[in-house]
C-alpha cells in the first residue's frame, strides 16, 4: 500500500508521457540509460503488503530499456579543476622537442582562450616534465606519475579525444554533471535515480563524497547544486556522505538520547499517524510512516557501510595509507566500493585541486599521488569481487589544459591554462573495451 | 561518451491533468478539438508538423486548419486532412498503417498513438476536423455563473465547482471541524499556526461573522505580507549570493523588504508588477519604485575570472526574459531561444523582440572585483531610510554612519538602447537579423501607441485584451489554497501545458480580479470564503476511487507545509520565534562544515558559515541566508526551490531525509522544548498539558483514543528517562536557548520528548 502510493505518486507527478513531450530529444537522448540495468519492484514483493515496510527499492520511471543493460551502477571519480591530460595520459613528445616555441597560428586558429592567458605576449609550448611509458596488452601511454594506474592499463579505456564547450570551471563542471552549463537542471545521478529507481532498500540511490587535493588545497570550489535534483522530486537528490560526526546530514540521534528512546518515539509517531490515517484516509500518511522507518534503517545502514574497521589489511594496502584517514580520496574510494556492493545506483566522488595554472610540475605530482593508488585499487577491488562486470567507473574532470605555458616557462617550472577542446578521461567496467585507447581524430596539440 | 538528456525546457516533467489515454475508454460522442484532439497532435505530431518552421517535415503543419487542409505532394493531389472524409485523409491512413515506412508517428521517433487516440483523430475528421484556437491565447470571457443551490455553496466559486460534480457523481464534503478550519486558514494566510487559545476562542464563537473577522484580521497582519513575500522570493529567484563559482555575497534584502511592504499595503497586482518591471521608467520615479526593479536583477551574476563577459551578459538578459514569461505569462519562452517554439506560437524572432526590452542596461557580464556591486545600482541613504524607504530594516551599524549607503542592484536603461539581434541558435556571438521591442503576436500584438520600453511592456501586460496575465495570476493564487492550480501546470499555459479543469471558473476569477482593480487580498478573501475551501479534507473510499487526485475538489486537499512554514511553525509554537520584519538575512543552525568543505578559499564572507547568535537563530525562514551554490540543506529536503531560476510551483515530496531533519535538527528539538515550556506554564495538570501540545501541533482537540495515546507516550518517555535511555541534562541543552536547571527533571523532559514526537506527526507538517 505505502509503496504503491509512492510509486503512483511519482508516476502521477512525473509521468513518462509528459516527460517525452517536454524534452526536445525525447527519451532517445538518454544514451547512458541504455547501458544501465534496472531492477523493478516485484508486484508481489512482501514489501508491498505491510504498511510499515518502507522501501527505496523503487521502480524508476522507465518501464523498459531498448537494449539489454550491461551496467547496474556508476562510480564517477570526478577530478575537479581540469587535470592536465599532457602530464597524465596524452603523450606528446613533439611538445618536448619544440619546447619554448610560440604556439603556431596554424594550431591555435584563433580559438578562444580564457581571460587568464589571452593577454600573454607569447604562448611557449611545453611538454610534460614527466616521462611516459606504454603499458598493457594494447599498449596505452601512461605517465610516470600514475604508476598504479599503469598496472590496471588492461582494465581501463583511456579517451584522449574529449571535447567540451565551456572554458571556465563553473559552467564546465555544471555541464558535466547536469548536461547544461547554466545551473538549474537535475544532475546525472538524479536522472538515473528518477529513470531507473533504486536497488537498495536502506541507502539512497545517489550518494556523493568529497575530498580535497594536496596539489592545490585552496583552488576551485564545489557547489552542492551539482548533485541537486533540479526540477525532479527531492527523492532524487544526491545524498552527501561525509567524514563528519553526522555521516549523512541529521543522521545522528540528538545528544542525550539512546536508540531505545528513539525507537520508542518512532513507534508512537507511527501509532499516532495510523490514527490520523483512520481519520483522514489519506494514503500519503501511510507513505509518511514508511519514510520514517526508512530513516530509522538509514541510521543503521549508513554507519554500517561507512565503518571500514573490519576491512582486512590487504585491502588497506591496496588502497594506500590514506584509506585510513576519513575524508581522503582513498578513503572515499574504499567507501565507493562498499556502496557498490550494496547496489547503490550512482556513487559520485569529487576530488578538488586539479587547477594547475602555475607550479604545475610539483603540484600535479602531489595531486596524482592523492588519487593514483586508490583509483587503481578501486578497479582491482571491484574486479576481484566480480563487480566490475556491471559497474561503470568514470575518471576525469571538466576540461583539459593548454599545450603552452601559462606564465613564464623556466627550466623546471610552468603552468597551464584551461583547454576544453582536447583532453583525457578514462573509464572502466563492463560496457567498455578494456585496454582500449581512443585517440583524438584531429589533434590540436601537435603529436 | 556519456550522453545527457538535453532539452530546451527548464521546467521539466509536468503532470497532465486531462488524461487522454487508456485502453478501454469510451469514445466521446462529439469530439472537442481543445480537449480531445489537440493534446494528441501537440504531443505526438507537432515536433515535426508544428509551429517550428525550420523543423517541418513534408511541408505539412498540423497546428492550423490552413496547414492541415493544404494540398501536398509533388502534384498537390494529396491531403493530410479532408474534413468529413477520413478515407481521403492521408493522416488517417498513415496513423492506422502498420507498414513501418508509412506509419505515423514513425517508429524511430519513439512516439506512438494508442488505438483510442487513433480513433479520436479519425472521428474528429469524420465530424469535420474543426480547429479551435488555443484556449489560453484568447482573452477570457466572463462566463455565466451556474445556478446556485441554497443547500450548499453560497459563492460563484462553489457554483462552478459543484457544476462539475453532477457529471462525476460527486458531492460536497461536510465543512471541516472548526479547529482544523482555523488552522488551515491561519497557515494558508500567514504561514504560522493559530495559538491554542485562538483555536479555543474560535470554537466558542458562534457568531455568523466569526470566520470573516478572522479572515480580515489575518489579511491585515504583517505575517500575511511576509508569507506572500516568501512565495514571491521563489518566483523572483531571490538569493543572498551571486550564484556562480566562489558565490560572493550580494545585498538584495532591501528589495525583499519592499516586497513585504507592498503586500502589507495590499498593493494592487498591476502596480506591484509594474513597479518591479519598470519602476525606474515611471515619470519622476521615486526611490521606492526604483528599488522594486531589483526584481530583474535577482538573477545569478558571475565573478569567475576568464569568462567571456558578453556570453554571460546575454545569459542575464535571457534570465530576465524567461522570468518575465514564466512569472507573468505562464509561457516557456526559453524554448524559443535557439529555434521557433516547438509547440507554441512563439517564433525565435519574437523571443528576441521580448529579449530586447531587457537588453538595455549598462551592465557587465563579468564582474572582476569581489567588492564591486554590479551596476546599475541604487544607493539608499540614511535620509531615504528615514523617509520614503522607511520599510527597509537597515541594521544599526549602517544607520549610525550617516555617510554610508546601502547599494542595491536595480534596472536602469542606457540613454540609447542597445541594438538587439536574433542570436543564431541562441549563441551570444552569432547575431543575425536586427529586431525591435515587441511581443508574441498570437498572445497580443504590441501596440504602436505604447512606449517601446519596459513601461510599455507593463502596460501591455495589463491590457484588458491580454489573455494570460490575469489567468496566470489567479491560477497561482488558487494553487496556494488548493495545492494545484486550475491549470495544474502553473508554469505553462501553452499547448503542452495542462488544460484547465474548470475553464469557466478560471475566467470568472481572472475577470473578477481585473474588475476588483487587481486587489489581491480581495481575491484571497473570495476564495477562502467559498464553501469549497471550507470543506473537510477527510477522504472516503468512493471519493478516492472517483477522484484520486482531487481534481474536482469535492473535498479539501491535505497539503504538506512548505520548508519555510515547517520550521517557522515550530518556532512559533515554542515561543522562540522572533518576529522582526526585514533586514539583512541571518544564519541559523546549519550542520558544521558545509560551506567549508566546498569552498575554494574564495568567497569572502561565504567561504565559511558563521552561525548567527541570539535572535538571528529564531527569525522566520524567509530571512535565512541563501547561498545559491550551497543552499540551506534542511530547506532543500523539504523541496524549497534552489533559487537558480524563477520557480512558480514546488513539489511536495515525502522522503526519509525529511524524517531525519524533523527528528534530529537542533532547531526542531529546541523548539519542542520551548513548546513544552509553553504548555507547562499555561496548564496545571498533565492531561491539560498534553492536550495543549496536541492542539498546538495538529490543530485538533484530542479524542478519547488520542488522549490514551498521548498518556501512553508521555508515560513511555518517563520510563525511558528512568531507565537512563535519555539524559535530561544533555537532551535539554540542545540549541542555544537555556533551560533553568530546576527544569531538568523527569517530568519536564518527558513533556519535551512528547512535544518532539508531536512535531514529527504527519498532521503537524500537513494542513488538513
């Protein structure tokens, strides 16, 4: 009863037909959705009978997919700030050969620069300070500052031909998370929650974790609106899991109150709500009762999933020393795996600090060290548990960086400005051809 | 790579009120174009055969009779529609065709017609394929009021509502219990609950004027003005920060104070809107009129180094254009930015004609200094605040220093208007043809007599022949009191919007609004005096069966309270609420670290959340500081709009995160304790104390069974405390307000826990 109501309510509020009518591309535009599986609530599930059986195992709005789904969940390791493809994945030896030469007009072709370098007199080309080697059966070029990533070369698919329109952080990140440069639209995780529903009863379908990089500790901000539900139901909001006293906002019972007292309070709330239901006959009251039970379950399920104390030593060794420090990227990667095991639909991580306008060599080395081991560990860990088959892992930022130095180029120092027209990300998981490197069709960074 | 759903619509999926599908539905005898045919054509056909000239396939357009009846094909020998002749109409053949190459809509469009829908179209052609214009784009006509019945329904509203029931087999619900009615009225009009004493007094007052007296008292209150203003802040996308990247603080609260003032004065709607649209252009404009134009500067503004200023300046003008269209016309104007509108008769040229009204500010796309206030702005001096702007609640540290001013962004046109061009695909640096100020012809032509500026646009808006302004406004008022507008898509009155459930009532209200000189309180009074409004919200199985969505209003809706009201009513019940009106926004409790963990170090005053102290913790939620990139989380959980864009309608969800807020937010726990204190001070026996709590929170007097439940609840809490499951000292110290140590006893703590429980009830956060 209660769930049916929730589902009906959702169907009423956001029915598929009006969705199709409203969006110019129609549902055909949800390319990603066809990669993703969806489990639908069984009509005769025991959960659908009991009034006080809440469930977030809710059917999404889509009632079927056009192609069999290969992926059930997504882990998006967002690298915020614009990681330099030239120091990570996009091997450009010619840039080293032509170091210091001014960027030729034949390459720039009058393209837009940001206001931060458009005033420079010269645009001296600069290659990577770090070496590159090829790894894997289908050799992929990977930088020396990503030694652990190199070890999973056969499991990842590097894409060196990424392109985006936006050239500044806010519009670029907002585009990657919502499909629009201007804020106001639902984020990708909210869409998936809306379209495909949730597979876990006790955890939100869309979770978010943040970490701050050591490459540039104070750099570009994030915005909670990046995981906002836009115009969708707030049920589809990303729920932030934090390395704080309250791992989810308002999760902990008030101080001075034990579980037993809270349980008793909840029982009385339910009883009084039941009386109101008898009086008013409004099915929404049943739904309220169910949501309170769900909240109660989250009070156990969230701390459970976030308590990594029982992870064996070899796991900590895989993810690295940082994995024991809550709030680091490594700790968040380990949590991402635990959430994936619980079938959380969309697990969004953000790692800040990839905005190397200056002092790039030293800063990016630190920044790479923050994420290299744990990112690779996550892929290996998912693989050894058989989860990589139906998980899509995405690693990347909002744009890349210029092939010329921002500021003065010295013997061991340079910076790079934003560059949206060619940059790198990688993905891993079942839907992809592992070990594949997608090269730019036309390179504008002199290869 | 990843594909995203990209659509030009910012308002998203919306509910269709009038269902046109369903396998076993009986075909109507007489097909009506507006109600039966057009929803099908608009939804399945207009994408390729509709108003967008550049998207038309096979030279066939189906949105006008002329287009639909035209000869087609190389030899001009075929016709999509031949009235009365389905056999000669290729439309009929193609929609019934099973040949994939022939069938319409084509399979690859992922659009399909049900058998019922095909039959509708066929019968429509048989009956002559008559076209009617879109209802919302023809001016309202005052309808005849259906006959009244002495037994129920004294007002015209009731006559229109009851008229529909006869078709449906529905009848009126009894009037709501007096206490619940007063709670409903008080919450709806003021956003605060009635006090238990008020509830009891109302029950005791049998005089026929009792209800009207309350309505008049509430409408005259400043709480009412604030409650109206709170909704307007969502429409106007008000915020205390600029909204992009580092998200610096801005000062727009004096504009918000003006909105409260305008509602307090019951300013007529035409004046209210004209001041905001064009106050600066009114001859000899006062500072009040200029301040009101801050409405059009509430959009986001970027300070992110490196952006192309013109790209963002165009975004700001777009935002004003779209806000104007959504708020006042109920049109999705943003859909005509890159191409002609796919569903509504708005060309891309007309989009930019409207855009040109808002394109004449000497403003920057990129503001580079964080201390710079984006021009144009108005400086409010101490003299203004002592005089014409007395409603601005300036803090003392400003008023002390005579020289200091408060600078608020406003509208001001340049002496020579900027040239406006159609932007190819809506892109800032691709101007094509030059355009001049104008409005969509199909709505209402922009008269040559009008000045070609925002003041002329305001006059156009309130022209008697404008078909949308009054309807859109009364529909939004209706939505306040019934949860859903008579047009459920209050943000879209176009072809893809819902049809009105009660078109005659909508027009009656629209024309009445104009006849009453746009008097908003008079309209509110009209609505709340109807018997429709006063009905009980109790649901019977028959009513649930016949009308699950309550479209036909044979009962009052139960509505979950807004994010603002849920917090404010808890504060009000507790006695903690500080009723100061206006002034700079404040920072109540918020979980630690939320701003800090997302800041890049910039942001200045918005890099870290510095919680306020004293009265700042207990102001109404409309005064809570709104950082646009990291809004107050408890408000978002209860569906507050993000303030990124104009929002005229917010959903009412029911989620576990809401339960967590009500159970564990210190604001609520502290309020529960305050409420328990109120109860203790005003009542001597435990029974009376419990009754007080129940009445305060739910608006009902407990019945015998409730009394048992309350007694059991309290006894259980005493037991929990005795068993040390609750530590009174710690529990009672949540929040900044202090409890005397003499109160740290079992009985008071149990009463506080009881109040805490009651603040979590569905009835408490719902107005019945």
